[in-house]
């Protein structure tokens, strides 16, 4: 037994980007790499990648996306409870044909009848492993990260890169945004799809629960490009 907290003796590391170790070295994901990873990915991972590419949503939003989030002509998305610089804690995206196809594919992948679009049958099934209130086939964001990394590492396309340089699943959003820009979608229209929630707006959800949300709490943002058009785009 120790008599003092050893962790307190460790100096806190600066998060400044002026510090060399904090500078980003990860290589961007290009369309060639995306298609190569997608080709070797399992169907549920392919679907998660495509949803992220088209809607520019992050791993948590993609993993948490449910069939019940499709209401009328909109896909309703609740952001991670992360403080940022915008008021887009809650957004609604007009449903496009690609999004309808994503939902249909999610329902056709298996017979699990899971509420989440992204789901899989775990290798070892234990219901108590699922987060509270989630279906046992729910895919945790970390599972999505690991599956993407495993698919990437199976390719010689990235074999020459150091681990810190290899693109992560987070880079899909950046690739999608570049495709949107190359398709003459204004940056002002892309930004609301990608930004995180402002803490003040998030309180509506955290204090009142999902039932406190009304349509006017959601900011309407569009993701107009189809998956087919994006995958064919040369950037």
C-alpha cells in the first residue's frame, strides 16, 4: 500500500498544438483508401462508413442512430453532449434517397430486429454488456473504431504508414466534407452538419430528457449528396 497518490506527481501534459507531440500526424483518408477499406469491411461497417460519409456525422451519432429517428421527412440527430462553438446540439436532416436506402439496408442485413441502424451479433452474446437501455446488438463507438482499424490494417495500402499516421474512422467526416466542397456545396452549409453542440442548448436535453425536445429545438441542415455521387467524385 502506498501512502500518497502517485498519479498526482505526474505533470499534466499541455494540450497546446505548439507542443510537438500534440501536432497532428495522421494522414487524411482519400477516396481510394475509403473504397479499399469499405471493400474488406463487414456489411454493418460498410453501412456505418457510408452513413458517416453522406451525413458527416461522427461515430457516436452513427452508432446511436435509430429507425425511430426517421420521423416524417426528416432524420433527427442528437449530438454528443460536447461543448463546442455552435447551437447545433440537435439537428434534423431532410431525408434523401440515399438515407432511405441506408435504412432499408439496415433492416435487410439480418433478422435481429434491432432498433439501431448500425448493429451486429456479438461474437459472445451477453445482454449485460450492452449499455443501459440499448439493444444487445448495439455497436459501441469503440467497437466501430476497432473494426475500422482492423479493416484498414488488413490492407497493404496503409502498410507503409506508422500507427500514428494511419487514418481513423473520424477521417471519414473530413473526406465527406471535402467531397461536398468539391461538389460546390457552400462551406456555410457543410459546417452545421459537422459541428458539435453548445453546452447551453444541450441543457434542454440533459435537464428535460428527450421528451422535452420539440421540433423547433432542432436546426434543419441538409446533406443533399447521394452515396453514388460521392463515391464517384474525383477530388
